C-alpha cells in the first residue's frame, strides 16, 4: 500500500432521510398525518425525494461537497 496523499477523487457523504413513504414506515395513518404536518411541505417524503438528494451529490456540481451529513427530510422537525 502506498503511503501519502490519495490521488483519486473520493467523496464521502451521508444522507439522512426523514419519514419516507416506504414499507419501513409501518405506522398507523394518524401518525403518518402527524409526521406530514411536521414538514413545511405538509407531506412525508417519497423515495424519489431521497433519491434526488443522493443524485445531486453524485453529479459533478456536487463534487465540492465532502464529509457532510445531508438531511433529506423536507424540513421535518
């Protein structure tokens, strides 16, 4: 193994989704509605919302983003 600086472009980021409409969000409808009210958009996320955040990090425009935790939660609080 070579010592020294890496010469490749390796970017390490993490994406933290909020409540997302998948089978992992196995909660009663009233809890889903409550979670939806806790976002500025008034809905829980869709898998595509999280995928779009991941895709943005993979594009060349996102190459300067490194070592970050990106919350793809629609502003969930």
